[in-house]
C-alpha cells in the first residue's frame, strides 16, 4: 500500500471538475465527480434531525445502490428551505444529468454553506452547464471548501488480486464538526470491484473509528455526508468478504478515512494544532473511543493546549465525566510523550520543555487504564481566539 500524488479523479474511470458560479464572491464553489460507468455506492449521513434538502434527495437516490456522479456546491447549504429547497436539489441533479447525458437518479447532490437561504438556481444551472468532463479535479477539491484553510485529500494504491487498485478521498470540514455521522462532506472514489453491500458495511464500520472520532466544536451539521463510489474498472471480479483481498481493501479504506478525519480536525476553524488522544486498557474499544473523544472535545483541554498549558487536571477531569468505567488510582496520563500523572498521583516534569512540546502542530495525549484491553483514538484541535472571531463574523 502506497500513498501517491493525485486527486479524487485518480482511480480509473473517474473525472472531476470545479468552477466559480457566483455562490461565493470569488472562490470556486461548484463541482462534480463522475464515473464513466455506474458505480456501486455507499453513504452515511448526518444524524441531525434537521436535514437539508440535498441529504433527502441523495438518500432517495441511494435506494438502487448505484450512482454515477455527484454535484456539489459550497456557499449555500440549501437547508431549512422547505419544498422549494427540495425541488432545487432535485433540479441540480437533473441539470447535471442533462449536461452529462445520464439519468437523474444516477446523480447525488451535496451542498454546504449558509443555512436558510434559497438556492440561486439561475447561477447554479448556468454553472453546471459549464462543468467539463475533462476538467480540473483539483478545482473540485477546492469547490467543496467553506471556512477551510486547506484542501484535504489523499490517494492510495495497492495490489489487490494481482491488479493495481487506486483509492482517493477528499473532504471539507472546519466548523460544526462533531460527527455521529456525518458532519462534513467527504467523497471517496475507487476502481476496486466490491459489492454495494460490502462497501456499505465497511463504510459504517470504519466511520465509527475515523470520522465519528473527530470533534472541533461539538456541533452537528444539517447537511453533510460521506459518499463512496466503487466502479470496478481495475478488477475483473468482485472482492469477496473474509479473503486476503478484502482485508487489504479494508486497510486501504481505513487509511483513507483516517487521513481525511485527521486533516479535518487539524483544520478546525482557527486551530493551531491537532490534538490526538489515545486511550488504552479500557473495558471495551467503544469505551476507549468515548474517553478519547471526551478528551479532545473538552473546551478546557482545548483552550489549555492553545495556551501551551500542561494542565493534566483538565484531561483527568474529562476522563472522569466520560461516563466510562475508570479507577483514578490505576490510571496514567502522558502528555506530548511525557508522563504527568501515574497511579493516582502527579509526576514532576520540566515545564519549559513541556511548553516547547505543546507548541508543536500536533499534541498527543495517552490515557492508560487498568480496566481491560479496549483501545481507541480520537482527534480534535485547540480552541482559539480566531474560532470565536470566525463564527462571530460568519454572515447569516
């Protein structure tokens, strides 16, 4: 398995493009991903009960288990827009399908941006007509961004069944990131041959240990989804469950989702560093994941690490209110590679060296329990002055 240079269109038979259609002032704001052939598809969606029109439309189109593309816009969420919003989401799929010469039920829809505004459809439909098959995949990766500062993407290749299989992913997500799935936009393409059922099973399983383990601010969005396409053009036969090929595909899939999840967390609004929490020795893996996620979601932990303050008491406090079984007297906390609390007692450390370690772009926290063999990780970011500024000035 190898990480290579590329884009969301690197797997065989995929193309993508992005343009500026006027939803945002100057930045690219509309794009598509398209497969040359119908692809087996899987998706997970936000759990917010208030769901935007594109979520409703895409859920309906997923019924067949196959899609051939997705049309995506930034700058307008098309959320809380009533019957007109639903019609507009449907019309986006129809316009994309007409431009591509495909059936509308083969085109998914995703939107991100400001809630509660009707979509300016004249701009959108004109933009869709200008998208190209042989377009710019890099532009698509920019078209999905909102307050993000960086693109988030990865491409991996591996030999599966004697064939070179490629998998690519890209994502957006900066604020309102507290998945329980999903609260950002993420797209994965692969030329592997795998059934819709296995792809959906893997996506749900791996979402639990990747995207569901990131948090920026505790809010869950109305709009976002993870959408996966597998068009099978690299392989003559489908990957079967409980085989070495399946295990390798799962490893690739896990690597792509983990990389995207960490990039989303690191690019949280106003963030200066990625926080990675790793809990071991918990009662179960799920308990370990919940402890880790509670740590990275704690505002007090996040602000302490922004200030380069080695306040391990805040970490211990978060572990204590995580709702999971712990024994404080048999618990060890390491911060940035240094043990700061062990077996119920504080441990002396060099505060100057610790401040230097906490100034790095990634800070690792490890919690070792004595409850069992469960382990789990989570990712978040620090909470800064800029987070408040960005969200105070975000135009509604």
